[in-house]
C-alpha cells in the first residue's frame, strides 16, 4: 500500500514538473546532472528515479531555475538577492541549472548567469 502511494506521488510530481514548462529534454538532462552531483558528493545509493523536479520557474538566458526534491527543514525560508525577496515553504530553495552545473540563486546572479530583471521575474513565480 505504501509503495503504491509513493509511486502515485512520484508520478504526480513528475506530471506537475512537466506541466510547469520543463521541457522533456532539459528535465532528463537536469535529473542526470543532479544525480551526478549527488554521487560526486558521496550519495551513492541515489538512483535516477529518486531525482525529482518539484518546481520549474522558467528558463532565463539559457539557465533553468528549478526546485529539486532534497532534504529540507520545515521552516519558511526567505532569501534576498539585490533587494529581490524569494520566500519558500521550507529550506529547500531554488537551484539554477546551466550547462550541466547547478548554482544557488545568489551564485547564479553573482556569476552573471541571471540578471536583476530575471530575479524579479523568478520572484513573481516563486512568491505566488
């Protein structure tokens, strides 16, 4: 029974991820790259089926802004980058994927992957 509920939840998450605009090609590559990152950090038990995209906030300058299923503290988390606030339902904040690499939002901004206009647009989607 629990396995069935987990499978249904997994399917629902995948469907929601697709509905918010993550193209199938990017989704597969993002998931593979995230798995490679986790393995490089020592997470050897994780498999591709464990890698789930929870939210897709859009593509900006060739970078995809997403929220992955990852461990999080159940506390509302607000981050501010150059005067733009992002509020998340837990400590699991958005990641930016570009060219196979992952960045925190602030790092993507600091490295000129995202512009301030991008941050404002992303914040509107995150803060709904």
